[in-house]
C-alpha cells in the first residue's frame, strides 16, 4: 500500500474515470462541482486547499497543427495518492468503482 502511494508514476483522469465506468469529462466536472479543481487556460488545476498535497502533476506535450505551426500544451495527471484521494471523496458521496 505504501509503495503504491509513493510511486512517482502519474495516470490520466481518463484511466481513473474508467474505474467507475465513466468518462474523463464526467469525473472532471464532478471534481469541479465538489470544489476540488477548476479550469484555467484549458488546464485543470487544484484549488489551493489541495494544491500542495502532491495529488497531481502536469506534463507538457509538443505537437504540430495542420498548418505546420508548433504548439505545446499542458495536461494534468494524477499521482497514486491523488487517485486514492479521488476514491475517498467519491466513496463519501456514494460513488464506488465498478466491480466493488
């Protein structure tokens, strides 16, 4: 348990949402409704109450558009402790992963 929570790998909100049989859009919107995160410049950011707990990290991706113009975009990923945090929050609201 401690080894998993201390793991540095981060996972997408889509992967977490699939554990509940839902979409990333559903889970992001629910976390927003629960005042856990908000969207700024197209990136989900945790409210300051949760920001320093190590629940998320960001990854920057480089891509080229159809006109050959280079862009970069940031995406939020959840740590294993963040995944556990989501599990605990959703369980309090009566939502559990499928198969449990």
